């Protein structure tokens, strides 16, 4: 039986997961799916100091040229962090005639369209299912299974680390730093977690999806990117009291010729598809014009989820043989010009004394009307040495933000997703909102 020869660029968490899947845990299943033995012929590492337990007949090198000189490499797994040297390596292997499977979301956000053009030029596959939603087959669903459906909007939890943190903060009533440390100990967060908790990781994935769905990206400077690093236990508490859960939601939609994108914490009700996406899971809601609303959910963090996606890409490439140049999918406008829906916000303020609570309520009641805002409901909770006041506001987002800027107290503000909004506490009446914002 002939073999399918592959090489690994990088042997960190992701590369090791791929190696173990091919050599150890799924060798037999992989052979059956591909129709031939999958043979690892080369591994690129940073240094030779570590004992990695790699089979002795496999080339292990710090010099990529040694792998490029191998007589034949069918498929290359790229599992390197950052833009360079990964960008250069991928181009070199595509030119040499190898297919490439990548998990590098930063590289693909910056250079994905260029690298796709190189792959098309040499009639090679460049696949990257693992770069966006861990083990969820999201990209292939969009490319292959929704060819007729127009995607009008995408909402997604694209970062498993942030979702784990928010879930644990709610269920265990822990603070952000405690849960972050736990996530790092479990391998869900890196030693430097900034890309996850600042929303950067989700942003890169959203840009990859924008290229895929709309064949272009928004101006990065116009994308509102807010992470979970400033979320307080008080925010989680007041949201749960009102029947909401806080999620880091990435949103993508089109208005005329513009692509609109945003990454930020959003409160969702129990009627929202993302409400029950918990722990390290990712969840993606696709609103389409034919089949309706789809929810794809699964593990979004960890070496096994990423390795699974890369191995499935290998099977796909081996079964397809050569790529077909895809006709760009038609992009649908999801926002109609001139139709502006009201925004719904949950504002949260922590006040240490009864006197400040009284002052806040007097000030806010007067200024809501002045700023053309409607206060739908106010929730007050005694907490620690003071109070938490949560206010559900309706109005234009710029009016809400202007009101917040003028408040004397520090206040945090979160959008509430209007999709399926339902407040389950204290007879709050939102029928009017349901008819105007769903």
C-alpha cells in the first residue's frame, strides 16, 4: 500500500495533537478513511533540546529547508504562531506542490486572501477549518452545505477561553483573575492570555469568516473590539438576576457595500441560541434566507479539538484529490438602509452608600428623558459593602453612550441581544420591544 506523506511545521500544543492522532490514537481509522497509510516524514521544531518522543525514522529539524528538500510531501500541517515565518513557509510549500492545512488564525486574518490566490495558482488546497471554531466543521458547512442559502447574519462565540471564564464566573461566583488562572492550569488559556481575553482571537476568526462569506473585510479600525478583561462579578450577578447570560459575541453582517463587524460582551436571554453554549464550547448562529437559523456548537479550545479539525481537513484533501475553484457566494444585505432599530442596553453601576444610590436615581431619571432614552426596568441588589444597580435602557446607541459619559459614577454598559429577548423576572413588560427589534 502506498502512503500519504505529510510534514508538521510546529510541534506545540496543536502540532503534538496532530502527531498523536496520526501516529497513535487514530492511525487505523485514518488509514481506512484515506485509503492508504498516513506517514509523517518531517517535523519542524524550534530547537532540539526537548525530548519529544518522535519516532526515530522521522526527520526532526530546526531548518525548514531540510523538509523542503524531501523528495515528496503531499500535505503540510502548519501549526506555527504568528505571521512570519509561517507566511513564507506556506508559500514555499504551495509552490513546491504540497497541499497546506493551517490553524494560524492571525496569519489567515492578515494574509488569507493572498495565500488563497497562491494556492489557486498552483492548484493546491489551502484549508484552515481549525483556525476558526476548533472542532466545529463551520467553514465546510458554509462552503459546501450552504451553497444556495444566503447568509444574512452571523453571530458567534468564537473563543472558548473567554466563554469558559464567563461561564465559571457565573456558576461558581468567582472573580475574573481566579477563573483565568484556572483556565491556564487546564490548558485552555496561554501563559499570555491577552489575545483571548481582549477579544483579539475572536476578531481574527471573524475576519477570516468575513473573507469567506463576503470576499472582503471591513476596515479594521472601524471594528468595535471589546474583551472580557473588564467584566466584574457584579455584572454577571445582575445579568443572571434579570435572566441573562453574558457572552463574548462576534457579529458579522452586511449593509449595502459595507461589512459590519463587532466583538464585545453581550447579554443574551434564554431564547437566544447562544444562551446554553457554555464552558470551552464555541457556538455559531447562521441566519439564512432559506433554511432559517442554524446553530453549530462544539469544543473551541484545546489541542484535541484543533487537531480533529486538521485531521478532517487531511481526509477531505485526500478524498477530493484536486481543488475546484469555488464561485464566490452571493452576499445578502442584512440591514436595510433607512431602517434603524432601537438598541437595548444593560447599564451597571456599583454604589457604596445609600446616599449615592439616591443621587444616581435622581440624576438618571431626569437625564433619560433629556437623552431620548427609555428606562424599561431597574434592578437593585445589595452586594458586599454597597449596591449594584442594573438599568435596561432602550434608545439609540449614541444616546446611551452620551448619557454614560456624563454620569458622575463609573458605569459599565453592555448591549442586550434583541433576538428572542425575554426577561423572566419581576413582571418586566417588553412586548413593545419584541415587536420592534426581533
